[in-house]
C-alpha cells in the first residue's frame, strides 16, 4: 500500500501520542487503531499493524521503568510466562469464536474498576500488604488477562493496574511499571501470530513505532519523576474514555 508523506507524518504523531498515553495510563490503541483505519488499512491489517507499533511503545516503557527501578524482570518472570500462554490462547480463540458477548461485558467491568478507585481515593498511593502471593497472582491473572488481551484487548492496562494495586499492594507507579512488562508480553505474542498470518503492513507500522518510542520515553520518565499524583488523573481519564467509547460502539 502507498501513503503520502502527510499520512506518514500523521501516523508518526498518533504513535507519539499513543506512546505517551500508554506509558502513563494505557489506552493508546484508542488513538492508533482509528488512525490506521483512517489511513485506509483493512481491519485485520490495522489490528496486526497496531500490534507491531504498540510493541515498540510497550518495550520502551518497560525499559525505562525497569532501569528506573520501578519493575524487576525476575519478579515479573512468572507473569511473563503465563501472560504469553494466555495471550497465545486468546489470539487463537478470537480467530475461531465470536467476542460479541465480551465486547458488551467489558464496559461494565471497567465501570467497576472506576468505582473502586473513586471510593478508595488512597488506593495506589502507598505500598500496602499483599492479598495473595506474587507467584500465584501472576499464574492466575497472567493467563486470564493475557487471554483477554489476545482475544479482545480494550482496558487491559486498566485491569492490570487495579489488580496489581489490589492484590499485590503496590503503589500505582510500580503497578504501571509491571503493567507495561505484561503489556509488552501480550503485544509481542499477538504480533507473532498476526505476522504468521501476514496481517500487517510494515512501513506504516515502523513509522508509528518511531513515534511510540518518543512518546513512551517521555511519558515513562514523567511518571518516574512525578509519581502517583501525575499518573492518577491520566488513569481516570483514560478509563472513562474507554468506557464511553465501548458504550457508544455497542449500546
């Protein structure tokens, strides 16, 4: 497919905006997927290309959070393994089943996440006691959230953050750091399966990936520097936008 220089520039900008938002609160796909569709890519190609470019953003965020001391790969190892397994199963399942029921259920689950945060204003501001072991948390939710991200996807980051805050007791910056590691795992898994199926366009994907790297670098550094008070408003806003967009689409 051929694109104008203006289209490539706009794709770069959308990648940069999504990379910033994703590194802070998740939800960058709300920008990049419509951008790819508007550029003229068929839906399956847009989904595959979106996974290509978003993988660069999530690995960039992960790198900065890890080197900034907010996440540890050894601690995340179990989550990486089981998220990979879950995402692989979800990516295969979405090709042979309908996700209509899940599409209609997710906005209500996200509303539950938002309500919990609003009635627990201190949630994610300080480290708290764990409610379950780290190993079993990543086994269970790696499979479940990994499957969900491979099967459908919207709100994955929000689910990870709130589950990590609630069950592992991490403050929100640390929870976001581990969320990015898990997001990269499910992104790269889906990317592999889309690549095998030939469902991506590489040049637009790499142009957006360059933008993702710029935006993700800026966003993750700002989170590390400014902490929870910076991240919470972005997180609330993105969750509300995802809920509204899903309700608009399905109801």
